[in-house]
C-alpha cells in the first residue's frame, strides 16, 4: 500500500535579524558545503508554527507542554467540580502518578511539578480530571485511579500538535506518540557573516550639560535567504488522530502555519517579519525528499541577479534532477510564489495562491486517507 507524504519547500528572505540565538546571543549558524550559513533551528520554527495553531484551532484541539501539569490538572478538576477545590492538587498529583509520570515534591510554597515537560491535549486534561473526580471518594484514590487505567486516558484523543510533533514520556514509553511531521533546520542558501550593531541609549532625564550615553552595547545579526523544509507523513498522522476529517484539518493547519510563522527572537529590535518568496508543496507516495542539495554549492548574487532568483532556479533544477535520476515523480504539486524572480518554479507545479494550495493539499489528503481507511 502506497504512502502519502506532503513535502513543503520554502524560499524566504529575512532582513537583518537575530531570530534564533545560541547560548552567547549570536545568530545560530552551521557549516554546509564548506561555508558558514545562517541557521534557524527546527525547534524554533516548530514552536512558531505551534503557537500559530491557536489562531486556527479550537483550544480543545491544541495541546499543552509543561512541567506544571499538576497545577493544570488541578485547575481543570476545580473547574469541573468546585466542591473538590481544596483537594484538587492532591487528586491531580495522584492522577498524574497513576499515568506513570514522575512528580517531584513541592519546594516551599510551590506546587508539585513533573520531572520533565509533559505534552498533553486539552481533551486528555479534561478526561483525566473527570476520571479523578469519579474516584475522588475512593478509600485509596491512588489505587483506584491506577485500577481505572487512567494511563489509557492519556493516550487517547490526541491534539493536532501532539499528533504532528509527537510526544516522548521517558518513564512510560507505551504512551509515546510518534511524530507525523519532520522539520529541518532552515539554512541560508549562501554564505553569511555575523555583523554587529553598536548602539547607545540616551538618558532622557540627564541635564543639558551632561554628555555621554546612558547605556551602550552591541547586538549581533545577519541577513539571509533561507531554504526551509518540512514533511508530513499523512498515514502516521491519520493513525495518531483516528479520523480522516481531523487529518485533513491538521495538514491544512500545519502547511499554512509553517509557511506563515516566524520565530520571534529580537523581533522588536529588527522588525524582520517577512513572508516567503516561494512555497513549493510536493505530494509523494514513496519517501520524503529534502531538496537542500540544491544549495550545497552556495548561491552568490551578481550585479544583475539576486539570491532569490538563483535559489529558485537551483531548487527547480534539483527537483527535476531527483525526478529524472530516481523516478520520484510527485503525485501532485503546487507552487505559491511572489514576483518574476521565482517564475522558474512554475515548472514544478500548478501556480496558485496559498489559500488554494492549502485547500487542494487538504482535498488530496482527505481523498487518499479515506481510501486507506
């Protein structure tokens, strides 16, 4: 049985910025093709996309990743049953432990916390709270919850983001969720050098005869044209969500959010928010294919040809060469692009606006997921 995979390729130019910093405050970089490239980590862009889900999905369809899961569950228990408010933290602690998640004792006035970040859907939180309330009057609440198999509650009704990005619970591998989406680190298609912005801040309250700045410092930045890539395994996603309708919705939300999102590092300083120059979505039935090889030889703009055109042409050529050499012909393809510099990408698929691209990709997913179910 063939698979369904949605590959998303993005070419996006970002002006001077520092959207993803390392531990020293410098923009993240990587060496690729023998030269230093700008880099934005996959974690940063997944986080940005997941935050954008809130604009498109009902809160019940979005998960929460937190160590403060006891506090979160206690609040839900209280909301469902005010009479248990004084016991809510105790009940929540017993419930989380019954799932098999480590809970650390509280320190001072703080509430108990999980020993690591826990990713749960809102529905799972609601259902765990209901189960806690159901067994609140048991002689041994902890045993009653364990006997009631609350762990199974934490492994049903996954949210869209849990289904896409997966979940790992170190203590309980049987409730892990295999991610349906993979996101690559974005890298620049050209070499970069980190630059420094030396700034001063004036003290507004100093006297006219006083000189000098109230504060001085430097901010590191670079500018780049990025190649971004992500892929969604539709079959895995359907297994995680258990519904063709939910699978289509998840793919549509992910494609739109991945394309439009932007990590927020130093955003107020640089106002670097842009939209991509080009988006190419290739639906495949064999394996996902990252086309980053197009940029192993870095593009170098000239007086007459900019990086965007060179990147678009290189991406087109790589896609066509992969198809020729390996017979990896997409089952469907769409292109959303801006300006004449990206015109060569029309050779890879139907040129449409982003809204239509998302709708058509969703229709394909629904059709193929329905056939597979």
